[in-house]
C-alpha cells in the first residue's frame, strides 16, 4: 500500500498521496490520526500528522465560531464571520471543517457554525457585511451568544467627527458650530439606517438646532412627517426655533379643543408639536400616523418605564427615534434603559434582564459604556468650549395657558379702564408683575408652578443645572418674586444652596452672601435683583444665568449677565431669557426683531429711556389673540 504524507496548505491540512494528488480529508480523520489509531486514509497508509508536520500542534477542542466587529465610522461598521483560536480571530473561507492558525490545528464543528448562523439570521444580521449602529449596540448588549465576539470597533457617537466638507442643508438657515455639524452628521447617519439615538449634549450646546437640521434633511430626502413631543413649556420655543432655522417646513401645534379626529391633517404637515400630556390623551389619533421621526425633548420625562407617558410614546409607530436630554445619563444607569429602549426598542433587552446585568456601581458603568457609546451623543461644554462664544444666549419663549391668559386679559382691560393711556407705565408694571407670577397681583394655587409655565420652566432648568452639580443666578425685578422662590425652592431642592440679594440686603452684607455661594461645594442658586446686584459683585462661580423677566432697559440686563462672566470664568456662560409671547414681555423683548442681537432688539433709547410707543403697544397685545 502506498504511503501518503500530511502537509499544510492554505490554513488547512491536506493529504498528499504518492501520486502527488492532494486531497482534503475530513477533520475527523485528522483528529483520529493524531489522537487515535487511524493509519489508513484515502486508500493510502498514513502516519500520525505529528510525524509529518512536527512544527504543528493539535487542539482536541474545536475552534469556536466567532465574529469580528470593526470600523471607525458609523458608515463602515462591519461584521466578519470566522472562528476563535487560542491566539485570536481567523476568517475561514468556504465550508471547511478544519483550520490551521499560528502553528496550531483546530477542528470545526458544523453544528456550532449552523447555530451561530441561525442566531444571526434571527437577529437580522448578515454573517459577513456592513452593520448598522443599532446592530452594533444589539451585539454588544448580548450577555450570551453562540459565538465569540472580537470587538475592534473604535467608533462612538461623541467622537464620530466627519472631516469631509459638508454641503449646506437646503432650507436650513442657521449657522452651526463644528461640533453641531458633527452632531447633525451623526443624527443623519442613524436616520439613514432607520434606528435611533440619544442626543445628550449638555445644556446650552444647541440640541434643538441640531434636531431641526436633521428634520430638514429628512424633508429634503422626501421622508416625513415628524412628531416632536416636549413639555408644554417648550412648545412655543420649538415653534419659534423651527420658524427661524427651517422656515419652509410646515409646523402645526397639536393642542386645544379642535385637535380631535384630525389624523389626515397631521399627515399633511411636516412637523407636529405636542406636549407629553396631550400625547397621552390623543394616543389613538397619533397612532394613526406612520411617523418618520419622533423626537422626545427633555426625554428624561420617560425615565420611569412604568409611567403612562413612557408607555404611550413607546407605542407610537415610527421609523426613527431621537431622545433629547441634557441631563447626565452616565450617573444613573437604571434611568438609561428606558431612554435607550425608546431610541432603539428592544436592543438592550428587557428591563429586568438589564437591571440584573447592570447595577449602579462604577464597574457597571464601565461595562455599560461601550454598549451605549454608539447610540449616545453627549458633548460637554468644556469639550467644545473652543467652538463657543463666551456667552450663549438662549431665548425661552413661553405660551400662557388659557386660564392664565384670561387672568392677564382681565387685568389688562381693568388697568386700561382705571388708568387710561396716560397711565401706561403703571399699567404695564401690573402686567409685568402678573407675568412674573399671579401671586404678585393676587392669589394663585398653593403650588406656584401650577398653570404657570415660566415658574415650571425655571424649575426644569434648575433640575438640569443641579443634575450636573452646577450653580445658577436668577434675576427678577420684584422682591416678592425672590420671596416666592425662597419659600418654595427649599422643598424642591433641599440640598441646594439658596439665598438672595436685593435692596433689603445691606451693601456691606452682599459680598458675604456671594462668598458663601462661592465656597459652597455643591449646586445652588442666588436669586438677585438686577439693580442691587448690578455693580461691584463678580459671581464667577455660576455658569448659568436665568433672566426671569425682561427689563425695559437692555443695559440693565447686560450688566446683570456680566456678573457671572469675568476673566476667572473658565467655561462659557449660558444665559436664559424667559418671556411670555403676546404679552408685555414680548413687547419688551422686541418681537419684531426677535432674531436680531439682544441689544438691537430692545425697545429702550440709548440712555435707557422707555419708548412711549412700546408702552402703548404693550397695553394692546393680548395672549388671547
């Protein structure tokens, strides 16, 4: 009988027969020749492969099926199928039942390979080819798979800077900072792939503008409509921002008594704005629309997975889900699941399984970080400070609810009757006080935030500011407003530093208040009168300013804002301007020049004199019109 020889070619063992013919023996024959007594194969005598290939070692255990994940950009993520050996990943071509890698031979079990293929098929992932961001998250989130995973991906959302030139977005009229352009590129990527993400940039970094840019891109691609779900306090601001950045998009506010039974109208509009409460009430109507994109603003509102609002928005049909929140997520792992489950439904598994796998310890956060990194875009102000101006001005337009608007209108008519046109300044002062809070001119609910969007929005801002351990200054004209803050805020924020400076605090004592504020190691807020704190005080420990009501004199507002910015300030200061539309505050802000620079918007003369025409206008605008 002729004797054949074992040889290694193309990462597998072949049998070279005496005639020179090469045959591929079954892996089981090679295994038996090494570990058993097989001495005849392919009709020829054989020795042990150890005798013919002395440099090779042999594994009794089969090579485990494996996938390699690679890519550095969301568009070039790739899955490659292969096997895991003692020294790493190797790709096997064809249907071979053996492989040689780094001087060692391994058998391959077809049943294990088939189990891996079946798992990938159920998951909707091709065994070789490009994968989406969502598929990457799903693969990383799996606790157990019938294959080993070699994760070589270096992509995460926060670092997915695309350097090639970006063409202008047709229909979008805003100017975006470099980091915002990167954010829009990422949002566009996940939208193209039909998945979702969490946009978690810190407060003041312009998340709304990035989302609007995405909505314009989707419209340009012929995809729509979009639904924006936001707190009621932010709907008017969204409407104005859309009109400013994307004026060609059609926008409709889904609110009020005429909203029932209008799903056809919803489908004929580019963007629908709705509050969380209305979304819960009108789930049946909203579910009749196949939404292209659903955006949740202040998405921390759905962090409780059992809350009705959470259940409702997750049931709404959609192709792409964008959760927008400025609240840090990495410190509250148990809150993250609900947001992620909205953005990429089911990809992190069920909540109970998730919580059993990840707790709230630091090591859990470390394990979770690479899983959520591809879907969580979070930039901090300090990370992009070089792109930002020293101050970030954020107008916050608010719509009065019906009851408050009726109270305002009654006061407007009553003061006009009492004082007439010549008493306009007194009349507008009463209206300004009402806009600050109805308690300043009468009675109101026990909870000052009820039907009071400005107060409610202030609380929301403080929650976000305090969640980052930061400090704020709140300026208001009226001492009674400081008293209301000081009586109500301690129950909402018992661990916060809370104090005030106005005309009741002697000049010699004001710096002591500032010093205590500066030395406080946690979060906090100072309530200030713009005149009392307008000179001689530098409060650089705060990087957020809230102007609770606009001032007739823009110089007073600018001077108050300057309290928080000096050369010692190490990061940009975010300045929020709260005001009610179609009220005296809207006139003060200069509604006709809303998109201009703050100084050019003001309705005062250069010396701070109040424009009589502005007063007349203020007395005739009404939130009910």
